[in-house]
């Protein structure tokens, strides 16, 4: 039902990308159980009642939230291979929510996402000290299609990332992503940038 609301508000063919579709989807306090990723397109604004009040709990082996470009259609999220500077994930705002994963997967998966803000979030996984360290078990992963279509100019403020192998991970061209007043707890690694990046 959350995905249906996102699709109807932000991917409706009658208003898609128009100012009239740039409204706020408010998620009241409570626990929202999901069993697949929530795909969030450009200009979406998701606002909860506050972290630890609005909780989205992922039961499936998939990211909690994944950004997509504006060639997405309701029920059919676009693959990042179709992203370009003009249509990539952008101008997204997510605030006041806990993203909780019950499996070893990603909390917030930004695919070629730019000019977006993430504020007052708690991103919570299941990793604990002594457990295996897995790339797939990451709080925030930033991917980019290319140097021109990249995850850039995103801001993260007052966020808590806990119980993951990696808090923030990227092996791609990214730039100008800022983290302000964020807390990192019970992690194997904090920031892991470029370790497996293939140059050229």
C-alpha cells in the first residue's frame, strides 16, 4: 500500500514531474511491515512522525528503500541502466523515519541519486560484533551509472546508522555528499569508499 501511494502520487501520468505532484506523503506513527523494496522516484517526499515513531520494517532479502529514475511507471520501476542526467533519481526528501531491516541487506540504496536530502532517519540492521562482514549488509549504499550520472550533492543530517557491516559504502564515482550530526553505532566499518572500484 505504501508503494501504491508513492506510485499514484509521483508517477501518475497526469501529473508526473509537474509541480502539482510535488507534495508530501506523510506516514503517521506506527510500524509498516513490507516484503519488497520501496522504489522512490524523483521529487518524492516521504515524511514520518520521527525516527522510532514511524518504522518501516523490511522482511524480504532486498533493500528497504531504493531510488529510481523518472522513466519508472506505476508497478514497474526502471532499471538504472536507463538513467541519464535528465531523468536520474533526484530531488528526493525522506525524513523522520526508521528503516529497519530484519535480514542481511541494504537499508537505503541510492542509485544514481543527486540533489536529495535525508534527515532524522534511523537505519537499523541485524549485524552484531563477531558476525560475518558482508558487502550486501550496508546502511547506505551509493551507486552511480557513470561519472556524469552519479550519486552527488546528497545531504544526510541527524541520521543514525547501526548494526550493519558497513555504514556507508560506495565503489562508484560519487561526490559532494555530506553527513552532518550523524551517529554510527555497532558497525564493522564506518565509511568504505572505492576499495573495489574498477578504474577506467
